[in-house]
C-alpha cells in the first residue's frame, strides 16, 4: 500500500506477521490495539498479548534495513533519536490504568518493543521496565515469561480488553 507520498510501504504486510504467533498456543490471546495513524510513521503495529505470562502491550517498529543502535532508553537510527521505549512504557501504563478502571483491580502490563526489520541491531544496554525483541523472537520472549496467571484468567482479561477504549479513538 502506498503512503501519502506515493511510496510503497512493504512493512505493513511484514508487521502483521509479528502478530501471528501460533507457537504460543490457545492460552494466549492477541487483541488489536492499533490507533489511527499516519502511514509515514515507522510504528507498524500495536497490540496486546494476553496469556499465562501476563498482559503485554506490544509496540512494533519497522526499521527496514537500517542499522539500529539501542543503548538503554535511547534508540538511534540513521542519525535520529527516537522515543519508542518511552512510548512503549506509556502505552503499557495506559492499558494498565484502563484495565484497573474497568475491572476494579490493579492489572500490571509489561511494555514490549519489537524491532522488526532486516537491519543490524547493536545493543549497548537494555532499557528498564521494557522488554525488547525482534519480530521472529517475540513468541520466545513471551513464552519465557513463564506462567503468572491461569489460562482462564487470560481469557477473561482478553474479553475485558474489548471494553477498553482504543488509543486515539474517542469513546462511543
């Protein structure tokens, strides 16, 4: 699909592959969390992954073939610094706040940043309070979190997520 400048943006199709996580099994639920966006922005996708490991707010950034430098909270690519780690954390905090309002109990949500692309990723320290993975590693990262909640609770949280207001979408 072409962007607003008529350029072809192939990462849209690739980003949907990140959501397809069949190796997680039936106890995991993927809930769309994509706000309206400009096709020029590199944030390719947002979704919630809810399963035995807990609730995860996943932010997928398509970096294509560019080199990405990750040093703590700082992400740099093509000489520009980006605030993706901060945005992933903010999204997780918002989801947690909304869940807590709807359910009436504190629901911890873990921020996950997925760097999706073919470029080299250089890591010089990982951020705190935000998990980082590449697209092909996301399922292993989520499975490595263990089993903190039951499959039944994960299903209930996934159903409750349908009642949460989506970011950037006014409540109806």
